[in-house]
């Protein structure tokens, strides 16, 4: 799932999701090197 889809499903913005990722509150699962 991409950031935009995640943000839309959870009714927030991409910037908020990115902030949470930088703060360590969200850690995306990654497949391979992506």
C-alpha cells in the first residue's frame, strides 16, 4: 500500500503519515529493496 492510499483510508494527509514515519510511530514494511 502506498502512502497516498494509506492516508486516504485513514482520512489524514500524506504529510501527517510522513511525519509519523520520521518520528518512528509508523514503520512501513518493505519488500525487497523498495
